[in-house]
């Protein structure tokens, strides 16, 4: 690449490798160069996904809106926008997006985001009803099980919180969200050795997570 800096495909490939190695600052610089140079669609998608991973949701929303403004309103991009809005506490906007999509399709991802919005609003009955609907569609959905674990943890129902979180973990052992939630659960339960183990596993997967 140092000998061929005008090769944008090579630059993109390098950015993908950097992103996979958690060299996020370098990847971001290369993605931004490609966006400014040629408004590279794949670079835009990878950049906003990287910002989501880093927890920089305002930055992610900026690039998601750019993609939507260009007519790239795929289900994946709309789902990610609903998630980012939820993380930014724009609950009503996120709920509106989810409900509009769910009018036509039963989609686990949108159901999960809808349930999480209700959870953050402390509408626990609505959250439970929504997430249980997701579980009927797919009883082995790790994201739904994880969210139900969070819900029962919030309700201080330790038995069900552990049940759902452990089940989610057994299905998806490489999810730092699930690992982080399990770590937080065991920390609050006073099981500190288990908590430390899960935090360390989460950090291996996402070492940049604050």
C-alpha cells in the first residue's frame, strides 16, 4: 500500500484488515479517505458499523443517514438506524421505525430492538410481551434470550435472568454483549470470580470497549 497509495481497492482491503485487528483509528482514516474520494458505499457501511462497535452512536447515525439519503434504505440499514436511535435514547423514533417494519414482516432483530426500547422506558410488561413474541418465532435466538436476561435482571428476578443469559451464552459464546451482561449479572450477585472471567472474555473480543 505504501507503494500504491492511489489504489483505492487496496486501501479498502487494508482498512478491512485493520478493522479486524482492532486498529480502529487507522481503519477509520482509510474509510473516510475513500468516502471523501469516491463516496465508497462499502466504506460507508463499514465505517458506521465500526462506530457502533466503538459506542460512537452519533457518528454512526450521521453515516447511516448519508446512506439513506442516497437511497440505500435496505432492511439492514434501517435496522441499524433503529438500534442506534435506541442507544441514543431516541426511543419514540426507534419504536416508530420498528413498528413500521413489523407491520409487514416478523423480524427477530426489529422485535428485539422494540423490546429493548420498552425496557429502557421501564415499560416492563410491554418489553416482556414483545420479547416473548420473538422467542415464539425462534426459541434459540441468542439476541432475544440475552434481552430477556437483561429484563429479568432489571426486575431483580435472578433465577430467570441467569437462565436466559446462560442459554444465550451457550448459543453464542463470542458475543461481547452477552458476555458483558453475564459479567454484570454475576458482579451484582456477588459471584466475582465468574464476573471477572466473563469480563476478560468480553475484552478479548472487543478490547476497545470502554
